[in-house]
């Protein structure tokens, strides 16, 4: 159904870093929402 979030940093070209970047983005987003 599409993507909820796309990580488009230079490091995300390798899937090895993609999961790591996504975890950081998700954590940062959760912190902003105060959850």
C-alpha cells in the first residue's frame, strides 16, 4: 500500500544502513510526538 516513511540519506544506498537509519528516524519521530 505504499511507504509510510522513506529514508533518503546518502548512507541509505546500502540496505545494511537502511534498517539502522530507520530505527533512528522512528525514535526521533516518537520523541517529537512525546510517546
